[in-house]
């Protein structure tokens, strides 16, 4: 009888551990989102700019910014790449998007001559580990 009770207790404990792991209770999982930023024709005319990336929760109408990152300030680089790393912040039922602003005049706002992405894609939590490029368009 004692062996049965210990076996049942062990199975219950294992189930509890697996459930906690599935819901992220045993430490946070780190997610990385990465890709390139470019215009529709593949060019990258972003020299001497500031580039901002935001991960936004668009599940409801409030559009909560989950993470904002300045990835380039007043410089140039080959293949403007971004990498966002965050810990266990995505709701599995949530819908997200990533937006980019290439601030050409360093005003901190979208103005004429800057480039901005159009949030035309949905990033669902199961897509997080897949690299993708962000296309930005000239604000005229």
C-alpha cells in the first residue's frame, strides 16, 4: 500500500512539474526575434539615422508596447539587422506586431523624410523564433 501511495505521489509531483514548466513558472523562457530592415526595393538608405523597433500587443484596441529598442543611432552599417530578446512576456493567445521607425532627422517622431513600417502582419507567439524582415516606407 505504501509503495502504491509513493508511486501515485511521484506521478502527481511529476505532473505538477510538467504543468509548471508548460506555463513558464519554472524560470522564464528567452525569445529572440530577428531580421533585417529595408525598403520595399531591398535598399537601405538609413545612414546617419536612428532606428527604433517596437514589439506591440495588438490583441485588443489598447496596443500595449511590450518592448522598445533603439537599434542604431547616428551611424551606418551593412545589412541593418535587428534583434529583440525578451523573457516570457507573450500571451499564447495574444496577437503581436513589430513596428520600425527610421528617424532620419533624429526628431524622435515620424516626420516627412523618415521611414516607417506598416503593421500589416500579425506575429503570433508560435512565430516568435522565426526570423523575418521588416519593410519600411518613406513618409512623404
